[in-house]
């Protein structure tokens, strides 16, 4: 009940950023996939190439600082009664129970200022930040993939410093790079992220296929890899169903 009421107030007063998609009512992985696909195809119409940099927050839910969260609530104008409730509800100094009904809205409120600060600081970089719970993706668009890499590196530094200010840690080794391209050439440049281990002689190499929130993207958005993966998964499931019974024992053919 409390989670639903807070979500209503947060959406009503535009506290969540529009690109926050996870843990929010009526916003799902399908929305994230559609937004990403739309941005890529809209860019191609304008002659722009799109690159994605996906990064991960180390132990996101266990790392949420309670004092910082209370400060965010006060800054956003929430009632002191609600702030006191969360001060009692969150007993330890850091961390939120990932299975709690309040976890999604807490994480969304905590990240909302980061999203808005990023768009202020990265206003000149022509980048987009998508957030789905603890999955974050920076998208850069320009005429050339090399220019995208420059923008992604600058945007990543901004987001890194913002997360440090909010007492969160990025796992640089889990960062992923993917270049969308409708061109027939195979140019697929690596990125010097500026943070170990993806710097200097060991830059971040782009993926040929990219798994994002259950979608399998290929560079030209044909979704061949996506269809192949789920078709194979379906056939494997059907094959495994034969183990559930035979003509004399186990489930009947109708039940299977």
C-alpha cells in the first residue's frame, strides 16, 4: 500500500526521470527495448550511428546509503512523517532488502537525482541515459562511431563521479560496449574507457551480439540472434518434456 501510494505521488510530481524504466508501475523491459530500438532507427534516418555503453553498479541494493536516501526525500519535498517512517523501516546504515515491496521505489527515488544531474552535466554530449533498476546504459549518437566513443568516455566519467558522490561503486570490468550500424562495413572500434581494466593496451572491445534485458541485439537490428536463441530454447523445452513421462508411466500425453 505504501509503495503504491509513493509511486503515485512520485509519478504525479515528475520526480522520476522519464528514462527510469525499472521498478516503476507500467514501465517494463519491453519499454526499454522499444525506446532503444526507436532511438537507433530514428538515428539511422538522420544519418547518425548509435553506440551503447552498459555498466553495472556493484551490490546496488546492499549499497544504498540511508542518510543519503533521507536527504533525497527531504530535497524532493516529501513529508517529514514519511522520512521518519523510512528512518525506522531502514534499520542498518546501508542496504535495502532486494525482495521487499518497497525496494523498487526506494531504488528509483535514490537514482532519480543522479539521472537529472547527468542530463545537466552531459547536456553538450548528445547522449542518452537509460536506467532499469541496477542496469544502466549510455547511448551516444553521431555521424561516426569514433565520435561516439569520445562521447561515451566523457559521459562515463560524469556518471562515475556522480555515483561516487552517492556512495555507489561501478564495476568497470563488467562494462559492455556495442555499436549499432546499418552500414555493410565491419568497422567496430574498441573504446579506451579511462578506467582499469579497459584502458591503455587493453581497451573495451565491442560485442558482436549484445544481451540487454532479455533482448539479443545484433548490429543491424535484424533480431536474427534473438529469434534463434528463443526458438532454440523452446525446442529444448519440448525435447525435455519427453522425460516427464512415457506411454506407461508419468504424465499422460495430454498433460504433457
